[in-house]
C-alpha cells in the first residue's frame, strides 16, 4: 500500500491528496505526521493540567511518578480527563439544541419571520410523547409548549429528571438511571457538575467520577434528542430523498457554496436564497449556484433538501483544494482553523457566521435569526463575487461521486416497515430479528480521524456486518463515508448484503414500492441525530418486552475524533448498546478505568465499550455481541417456556 | 538557605517537613520533585488534548509543529485551555453557592430543621440591593425571595444580566460588560458556553475565546457573591473575633477534629455538635474536643465561630503528620487525595461527606441537609473512636501558633469606619486615600502552591506593601498565611506598617475602641468571599465618583494554584483590578494571549495581569500600579480644576 493510499480509501480524497502533494499544499495528515511521536502521557490519559501546580503525569512504566503532586492516582486523572471530554461533547450538542429552541421561540414571537413551523405533525407527536395535550391547540401553541419544555431541560432547579430522557427511553431504563443517580435534571447543570467535581481536590473516586460523566452523557442524549425533535418541527422531518455524494458534486461550471458545520439554522436558508439568486450568478458568468455540504451541516441539508454531500470531516481541506469552491460557510463544530490559510491559497471566501465561533482572518457575517435571509444573501453575494476571481488553472475536481438515497428519519423508516405490517410497523424489523433473517442492527456513527485510514473503518466494518445479515443505519461522518462510497444505494445491497439481509431489504423495498430499491445503509441524519437510532432501538425493545440492553443492536464509531463522539459513546453504553470505538480514547493509562468502561459497565447498564483499532477484528467483536444477545434472548425465552411447562 | 527552608517560611510547616523526612513520610513537595522536569508544553499552555486526534503540541522553539492537526495555532490552544480553567473555577464557586441556596430553600420548606436564618438583617439588605421590597415581609419570606433570585442566576433563559453582577457593580461597569458582550445571564449557561466554544472546531479566535472566558469569570463572580450573601444569611455575617492560627492549635490532650474544604454547611454543624459531645470525648479519656480548620472551611468557621485555623492548603498533610488529628472531615475543593495514604500511616479517620466528592478508601458519611446534626454526630463519634487508637509515640505537634483577629465582613469594617464618619463610613478610607495617608488597598487572595516557597509570596509582598502604607485585606489561603504568621494582629502594625498606615489604623482603632487594636491585615473570609473586597472597592469607587478601574486598589495571588484562582483572577481584571499572579499560568506559549491578559486588558477593562514570580519585584509593581492610579486621579482632578477655572 502506498503512503497516500494508507491515508484514505476514498478515491476522490486520494486523488486530492496526490494533487495536494504536487501543489505543496498542507493537509491534516501532514500536520498529524508533524505531531509524531504523539505524547504518550496524553495518549494514555495520565497527564493532568487541572491545577497550576503541575502539569503532572504518571509514568506508565512505573519508573517515574505514580501520583500527581496532590496525590491523584492514574485512575483519578484518567477519569477526570474523560468526563471533562464528555462535558465538552454535552455542551456542544445541547447548545446546538438550545439554539434551535431559541430560534423557534423567536419565530413564534414574530422575530424570525424567515422561518416557519414546517412540520406541525411532528410538534404534535412530540407534545404527546412528553405528556402535553395538543387537543384544540394551534401548531404555534403546541410548538411553543414543546419548545418551552425543551428549554426547561436546561433550566430546571428541582431534582426532577430531564423530560427528554424519561419520555424517550423504557421505564426500565429510567429506573436504572435513577437507581444509579445518573439521571440529569438540568443539562447545563450536569455540565457544571462535571466541571466542579473534576477540579483539583474534589472527586478522586474514579467510579464516582465516571458516573458523574454518565449523568452528563445522558444530558448530552437529552440535548441531542430535543435538538432533532425541534429541528424536525422547524425544517421538516426527513423523508427519503435522492442525491449524490463525494467531491465530484462540486460543479466547476457553477458558483460553488459549501456549507460546513452542524447547525442548519443558516444553511437551510442559504439553500433557499441561493435558488433565488441564480440570475446573479449567471450574470457573473456562472452556470448557476451549486450548494454542497461538508460534515454534519451536509447531512442536515442532504436529509431535508437533497443537497449533495461533498465530503466528511477529515477531508474538508480537500474540498477547498479543488479550487472550485467559491465560499465555504461555516457555523460551528469540527471546523478546522487550517481552512483559513488554505483559503488564502485560493480565491475561496471562508465565512464564519456564529458570534462565538470565529477564525482570525476569516470573513464574519453575523448570523441573526431575525434577519436570516439577509445574512444568507450577503453570503451568496460574497460567493458570487469570489467566483469572478476564481483561477481556472487551479481547478481540479475529481470526477468521483456516487448516488445516495438519504432521509431516513424514524418516521420515514416506519412508513416503509408499515408496508408489511400496517398495525405494528416495527414488527417488520422485530420479526426479521426473531426469525433470524437479520442478525441484528448496527448504528455507524462518529467522525473521521487522522489516526485511522480515512473511511476504511466505516466501510470495512459495514461490509462485514452486511455480509453477516446486519441491518445498517448510519449518522454523521460515518453516514458521509457510506454515502460517498455508494453504500447508500440498492446496488450495494446486491454487492455486500448476506442472504437474509438481502431478502429482508428486497421484500420491504417491494412492499413499500420504494423507488430504486432500499439501500444497504440507512442514512438517519447528522451526529446530533443519533437519537433517531435510539428511538428505533427503544421501539424494538418495547416491542420485544425488554430494554435496549437486551436487544441485538450495536453501535460503532470506527474513527471517533470529537468530544461529541466521547459523550455519544458514553450514553450509548449507558443506554445499553455494545459500542465499538476504533480510535483508543485516553483511558489506557488506568487499567481500572479501562476495566470499568469495557467490562464492568456491562454488569450495570448492559452496554460497554469495545476498544479495537483493527476494523476486521472490530466487525468480528460486534457480530459476537449480536450473537450473544440473540442467544441470550432465545435461551431466556426457552427457560421461560420450560418454566411454564413445569407449572 | 537549606533545602527544606526553600520550601516554606512557616516555622511550623518547616518543623513538620523535617519531621516528615525523619519519619519517611511523603509530602506534596516530594511529589512535586518527582514530577520534575515539568512538561514544558503543558507549562506554556500549548498542549491540546481536546479531540481524539492528538494530543497535539506546539514547539515553543519553532522547530517542530507550529499548528495542531486541525490547524489550531498556539493562541487558540492557549486561549481554549485557559478558558476551560476559568469554567472549572466558575463551576466550583457557583456550585458552592447553589448548594447553600438549596439548603436555605430546604430549611424554609421545613426539610432542614438543624439550620436557622441567622442573619435576617442581611437578608433584608440583600433584598433591597437586588431591588426586592422587604417591607411587611417575614425574614423567611424575604430569604425565600432572595434565594429564588439567586437560583434564577443559574436558570434564566432570557438574555437578561445576572442579578448578582448588575446589583453589585457600578453602572459604568455594567455598561462596559454589556458593551463587550461578556455579561452573563446564566451561570451554568456561561460554563456550558465556554465548554462548547472550546471544543474542536468551534472558536479559534483567541480574543473571542478570552471574552467568552471573561463572561464565565463574571458568572464566577456572581456565584461567589451570592454564595457569600446566602451564607451570611444562613450562618450570620462575620463580626470581629479572636482566635489562633498555625499547627500549634492542635491540642494533644483533646480529640482533634479537622474540618477541611470549603462549604460550611456541615462544618458549622460539626462545631455545634462537638460542643454538645464533650462528655463523650472525656469518657474516652480526652480533655475535650478541639475543632480546627484547614483551607477555606477553616476560614468560614474562623470568621463566624472563632475556630482556630490549623494551616492552609499546601500544608494540609503536615497537620495529619502531627499524629494528633483524630478525624479530618472534608467537603469539597482543594482536598489532596494523598490524605488517604497518609491517614493510613496514622489512626486518623479521613471522612468524605459530599456524594460527588469521594476518595477511594476513605470513610464516607453522606451529608444530608435534612439530617445535618445526625451526620455531624456520626462524624464526631468516629473521631472519638479514633482518639482511642491514637499512638502517643507518633504525636508531634509544633508549638507554633499566633493570635489572630478575624471576622472582617464589609459590614464589620464599615462599623469600624463609622467611628470616624458616622454618616458616610466609607469616607474614612476614601479620605485617607485622597489625603495620601494610605497609598491604596491591596487584596491578598489565592492559594499556596509547591511552585512557590510556601507563604513567602504572601508575607513578603504584605510586608513591602504595609511599609508603603497600603491597607491590606486578605481572603482564602492568603489570609491563612497571614493569620499563621501573626500579621492579623495589632503587633504586626507596629512591626511592619509605614507611618501613614500606622496612623490610619491607630486612629481608627482608637475611635472604634477596637479591643487590642486593629490588625495589619484584615481577614475578609474564604476564597469564595472575594466578593467582600469587591464590595469594598465598589463602595470606594462610587464614593469617588468613578469605577473600580480608577481607584488605587490592587489584587495579588502570589501562590495561585486552583482553577478557582484563575477564574477569580480573570474577573478581578475584568472588574478593573491590577492583579498580580506569582505562579505563571499556562499562557506564555502564546505571546498574543500573554499580551492580551497583561496589557490589552487594561485598555478595555482597566484591570490587567501582572505576572511576576519574584515577590519583591511583584510588590514593587503593585506599588507602581497604585502610584499610577493615584497620579492619574490627581492629574485628572487637576485638569478638571483647571478647566473650571478657565470657564
């Protein structure tokens, strides 16, 4: 394998990496090499910079210091660092949700006229789920009540549980979280509690610290879930949609606007406004305006508007290097500050839009919900202006793109399932599991990371699981990887699915009349939308009369990178999912913490971490986890039958 | 200077350090040496462990990597790390305040019968200050309203400013904070915002990041201030009280109970209960029960109950090494986990009391406000039980202690000032400043730290400033240092004060009939009580018709250690104080961030950091800062006079 081939399995990315080398352009992979050797202390999690006495570090070989200056041992240091990561992830996801909530409120108060309540039915469904009575109320009234309830999950002072936890999991899970004292009552409060207990001289007990982290992780889950719910109400619940993915979606004939980041409050409007401004682009000599996406903003506008996905996280620089991106509009999270210097090598305008998310030297168009369209127009204008400066000699767009069918909200999936079981749609899936037609379900989530071969983990594990009849759902940059590789097409079913999964997908596709056939991997949204697969799991668990911890449903983040991935992983385990992570988080510095997260967690929550960097081995471990749960279910069913016979 | 002499200037601590070496007992200083050389990257703030790609580090010599894998430059990395420290500090202080608020509410609801509203007058004063009308209401009703208002500072969803900021600073300062968009509206929200904006790929702009940090710092200030106010209401506003300080307060004849940590909810009750249980101690053969304090719990019970102070932060282990401490009760913050192994070398019971602040292997008595006395009794019983196991051969208590007069709440100080100006007590101080009798005021705050010679910074700078006629107030472990050294006595005035300061203190002492004379340094409380000196500064500023940024009032934390010190320092600068820090925080890795905090901050807020490890040089710089403000005030007064004459 060549050096560059070792960096990515994405042919478009590979072509651009070669181009980058030829042009002398720096990428994240180059900067990664410049950081080597990575600090062993940091990598193991045994570096503590929490007070001004250190930095302290524990010698993993037992030759140097075994305790920090305050006496903190490896397990306290590792646990404190870990839960601060979870708090970072929680803050990111929940703030995303809070911003959507505030935009909804502003709209309802008449201050954000460019928005509308796109999905009143979702508002009503959420209202019912959280125990509000929507009868006789207008969509506006219902939405306001739902939004205020969501904001209460950020501001509650009493020790009552977060609505977006209790209303979305099984009663058994709620009870477990209460029992373990990890039920959050206030999302921001849970973050603050983690920060407090991890300061110098507070909590030194690793298990206690980790439980505090799990409380924050459940707050993250609440933040994710309410974010998805409110975004669906505001912009519509996704329905199946066809588009294209990979760098080939960049059209050299058009003004190319890339939306990048996570929160679709502005990018949704940019898509609309761009359609209105086609003439201006044509006046500048372009064939029109082409909006494409990167990272999770891409997933948001792909899911709801069919906007093509250019690439996922780690390859964001490569999009700019095509020389045909006229503006890259960023909101927040996962935006490489490196984009700035890179854009300076081209005509590309880097435009930041959020007051608390700036990059020195970038254009900043302050996005205000009350003037959303105006902000969007300014941005599109900047892109058209930049297009005039584009240097055709620098344009290099790889001709690689694949068809993708996306838009599989839970609602959309249930509609498909309903084609074989109108009364209980979820039975379509449950029957297939119980009859062994499919082995179980796997959620592919998380990022991409220079520590892993780009997209390889996602795709290798997906192929292995598909071959073993595992039903695949995906979110975030994992979904981006599959979309780019063409795994979100029915062609991939033919290529990779085992006989049971093929039968299942073909039967469902036929019954539902799904145009072009169902895909191998179902795109459920951005990383904040990981609540959708949880809803699926909870529905299955309820139908099977058990908890998520009992059903054959696993999660994998083969190339986790962000603190958000750490918090999602933590709540996935807490909710009961065996959860693979393909990049080792900084826990190996403490055997105790490692044991807790990979083994003891299972005894308490049913879920646990599988830490495995080899994608093939990871796939094997995930299949074993599914097999074990299937075996256990059958075994307990058999015991039950036996017991009943005995009576 | 001998090796051990280089570690501390406290004779009791020095004696114990020698004893520790003889006995082969490990101290924080030993562990500090084991950590050397400290990691240069961490020390400079250029190590980033925020995502799972790194750890990344910037080579300070420009030979290695100049950007992280994502492209983050030194200034983004340093700023992100710095503001996460501020968020940690904010979480600690504000959670302290929130717990006091919840205890008050529980008491008002009848669930915490062991407490009482000790200071209804304070409740009324706070109510008036925050704009509530106390007329015709019972102390309970007023306290409830005040407490709910405090909790609103944690839960507000609207963009209205925190009550405990706007109601405690000048209108000019409020305006400045609004202008700079750093006014917090919700303490927990400000913490979450820092955590979000500092995650991978959000804010990369160092100035923007720092302003986010300052918003959290102001939230910290609000948390501190409401904590002080509510604690005064619950346990009484301190009034002058005499006691003793340093390890000699440990009485080998008695059962010694050490209270350590910060939040006095339990320790106040322990003090009461211990008095009731003297007989049980005597039955066990002891001469009685002796409660002493460490760290800020010590300051709390010294200020309000005259309980002796055993020692400050860095020397906490030395107290256990006396072999005469039967139980050490810890609540939260600044508790060395090292205490556990150390207590195992003695009969000492280490008792943790807060559910989210545990140490593996320690006794844990779950403190519940509804059963405060019951918890306290269990703890005192454990101490008496331990006393029976005490090994007299291991007892080694240094015969070092000094008298201390403490209890100088702002209210107490104003009463003294009123003796020379009944109508406008604060004029006593303002007149002395304006007439040049005193050069200004200095707040000594912050911790102790193995990086500095223990107590030396506090005492050296205090002597220099006193000699230069600076009025000294102190909090936290700085106050502990002065108390132990005898600087909180009138004897110290004779020994160290310059002629102006001597005259001022003697005049005031005489006029107020203060028994034994006023001390050189005024103990204003624990580190969370730093709002008291701010109130003093604001009162002076208002009387002088200006803002804190204009008056000769400086702050110094010669041996800062905790994240709380970072957040206090940040708000001190934001409020307008020239603020010395004697331990270099991890900012030197970015010249830009260093410039911002040490220079540019002054242009915006009037306050700025003075980073100086040499106490004598630091004293000189503080004096210069006072001189400059005095000169500027006179100069502008002169210009004003001139202008008026010209008219």
